[in-house]
């Protein structure tokens, strides 16, 4: 095992905030292969982040959509059937 594989990579104080950590568990990838993996993952992340935008308009909740409107107030001036006096 190489010294890099024996101990886990500790974040250094010089690393940029939000930097991605990549651990190679098996094999010995070339720098070109690592660059290709980073490019593909970065592109997928940027595409997902751009699609994950909150909507500006506030949509009514399911409760508001399914709720029945309030009944119109009773008209006291109209007689009710034949029971009008």
C-alpha cells in the first residue's frame, strides 16, 4: 500500500470551501481518467443544480384545491316553499 492509501485523506487548511473530495478505493487511475470522472460528475451536478430552482408563484395547497366553497348566505326575504306566511 502506498502512504496515501494507508491513511484517510484529511482535509487540509488550504483546501477551498466546498471542494469535492474524491477517494479512489481500487485500481490506479491515470490523471486523464480522474479528470474525465470529475468532468462528468461536475456536469451532472451543475445540470441538476440548475434544474432545482424553486417556483416563484405560490400554488394553492391540495387542501385549498379540494375544499368546497362556503355556502351563500340565506336570503330571508324569499319565502321557503309553501310555508311562507
